[in-house]
C-alpha cells in the first residue's frame, strides 16, 4: 500500500508530540525523586552502593532535562517542516490534476481533429475545405504533443510512478498504439503541407480521388489506434498483466522499431507519391 505525503506528515507530527510527552515524563520523574536522594546524601552514614545510585539518578535527571530542552526547541521546527511537507503534497496533487486534465483534453482534441479530417477529405475540395483540413491537422499536431508531454509527467512524476509502469506490459501496448498513430500521421501531414505550399504559390491542383482515399484510409487507422488507447489505459491502471520481472527495454524495443519502420514507410510514400496519369 502506498502512503501519501499527507499521511506521512501526520505520522511524523504524532511521533514528535508523543516523543516530547514521553521525554517530559522522564524528566519530571527524576526531579520528583531528587529531594529524597538529597536526604540520603545528607545522612551521616551512606553506603557506597547507595551513593552510586544517587549519583546515577541525579545524572539521569540532568540528562533527561537536556533532552526535554532539546525537544522543546526542535519541536516547533519539526511541526513546521511537517506542515510544509503537507502543503507541498497539496501542490503536487493540484499539479497532478492539471497533468491529467491536459492528457484527457489532448486526447479529445486528437479525436476531434482526426474526425474533422476524415469528413473533410474528398476529391476536388473547395478552398474553404482545404483551409479546414490545414487547421485540423495543425490542431492534431499540437494536441499530440500535449498528450505526449502530459503522459510523460503522469508516468514519471505522478500516478503510480515509473517503477509500476515500466513493468506493466499494457503500458507498452498503449505506447505502441500512440506510436502507430503518430507515425501514420506523417503521410497525411506531408501531403497537406505540400498542398498548402502549392496553394500559397497559386498552382495547387484539385485533390484526386486516389489521394483522398489514401488519406482517408490512413486517418481511419489513426482513429482506430487512438480509440484503443483508453481501453489500454483502463487495463494498465488496474495492474492487469503486471510483470515485476519485465525490463523496460523489452517493452521499448517494439515501439522503437515500429516508429522507425512506419516513419520511413509513410515519409517515403508521401514524398514519392504519384497520381494516375491514365
């Protein structure tokens, strides 16, 4: 079970108070016996053993008094430290909430942008539709960066922590889905940028049926990947298939290979795209 910063602060504060009370009890107890010890020392005949016990009691009383003084001086600082840690934990909770909100917002924007692209792309688009496509793809790119950044914060700074996620196979499945989505987007993004640049020069040609169908097919794949991410996240957060002996390299290797393979494939396809001349 994972202790929160607030519970740790409460535990430290309780320990300081209880230790102070115990120390004060120890200091008071020898002080109460001090007069009796003094009377024994004043007796005409005192055995060596009794004198030794009296010296030990007096020394213990002096030592406990020093401990009580030290605790009395340090207790306010300990209490202030505990409350400062508690306030820091509250700030962390707020930051964690904003990171989660940014993550969810980014996913919503990604889905919205891809849906807009899907229903906008077609052969012989109007100028307004071309502009809408550029805006949708720009929103998609910004939202993707937001999802990636907030996801990094949630995996390393907040949530269950990197030690949990690195041993969770479904976390790596989720990252693989995001990689597929991001790498696949290179083809439509490159073609949209090329068309926007040609439009700025005034020599853009109407989009062909072939290109419109290809972009639509790629966008459909992206939507399938991004809509699978919430399911993977739900399973991941519940520890399904958790493997404590799994190394992070095993999960990261397929993602790196997929990113390179799909990236090269779609960039090459976009740059060497040819329309049918028939």
